[in-house]
C-alpha cells in the first residue's frame, strides 16, 4: 500500500512541527488551507494555536463541510490543544467532549510533565502544556487515555484522538505513531469494505 496521506490544518498555530514529526514517521504530509486540500486524506491533524482564530479560519475558508466529510467517512482526526477545542461539542462536534479553555489558569500558563498515556507503552511522554485546555465533560463512549491533576487531557472517541498538550514539540513521536496506526487501521477497513 502507498504511504499514508496525512493533512495538517495550516490556518493558524503550530502546524509545522506536526508536519516534521509525521514526515519523520514516514507519512506523506500536506498542508490543508482550502476544502480541496482535505480530499483523499487518510488522516487529518488540527494543531494547537488559538481556537477562536482556527474556528474562524475554518469558517471563512469554507472548510467545515470538508472536515465533516472526512470525519463521517471514518477517517481519523487528531486534535491537539486548540485543535482539541475545535473538535469538541461547542465547535465542530466530532468528539463527544467539552473542553475548558485555558483551564490550568494563569499561574500555570505553561509547564511540562511526564505523562503516562494509555496505548503508547509504559514509558511516560514529556508533555508540554501551553495555556492548555482540559476535558471537563465527556460521553460514555470516550476513552480517557491520560489525566493530569484529576482532569482528562488525552482521549479517544472512535476515530478522533485529542490531547490538551503539544505532542509535536520534542522528539517523542509515540502519540503521532498511535494516530498513524489508527489511520492505517481505518484505511485497511475501507479497502476491505470496497472489496466486498
Ligand atoms: N489557549 C488556546 C485556546 O484556547 C490554546 C493554546 C494552545 O493551543 N497552545 O485556543
């Protein structure tokens, strides 16, 4: 099979580090700015930055329907930090979660912590939180993968993976590898269905 085609939403925020990390894992990566860029992607990353700016950019570029079509086709989405907020029930409604913006407060604007995360092995991941949200509500079908200070900060709802921190910073690409494994799985399922 050809390499995975992963799009990174490149409207605002920290998309370049995601591109580098995914290229390092062997994906074919493209930047998504207009609806046609989102066609034929196996997976889509919505990066961190400023969720209001990203939401407004999605709206003004007319990207909402293309992102929803990707999601409804069962193709994975990875929302990080502001991108997690964009996936929540107050925005694009692709993960059954409600994010609380800037949840860690002014004293803890930015911090790093070694975080154990389900599904990436026993070794903790050095997680960089920057004016990070947390998940204040989630549905029963949402699997919490990591919590910090008693609040969920990484989770999976079907084919949508979200985290409150910046996994693209540093050199630990295990969460991106998990996302790529989800993406490989969904592509294989789609091929099997097409053959039957
Ligand atoms: N505080 C930002 C927001 O609410 C998120 C910060 C980030 O993505 N690092 O949109």
